[in-house]
């Protein structure tokens, strides 16, 4: 099975004393080059990790799409202020 990791545009809620809370994100589809907006329905797990010296917040999430539910991972890279969408 092919895994996919893409940079996404994110709308998130930030608190000073807590991790950012992702609300919804926009991703570019490969075939049509159109943008698709996906709402984050449920955050299953939150964690912090350090990869290559960069602090990252990792969220295991699920959403309901038109073809059924999907489980995926959102990664926030703190030093670069970038969000990534990852699905296996």
C-alpha cells in the first residue's frame, strides 16, 4: 500500500499553555489539482516527538468523507510552523 505525506493549509486553535488544536485543513488533490477541505472530526491521540532536532506535534485523527471514514495523522513542525497530512 502506498503512503502519502503532503503539506497542507490548516485552520487551528492555539492556546498558550497547550498543544495547537487542528480544526480543518485544505489539501490539493493529485489528479485534478483542485483543493479539498477536510474537517477534523476526532483526535484519537496527541503526542510530541523530536525528529532531526525539530520538535513536532503528532495527532492521530479521523474524519468522515463522502466515501467513508478515514484515519490519518497530522504533524505540526514547530520550528517551521508547517502542517503535514500523512496517511498509510
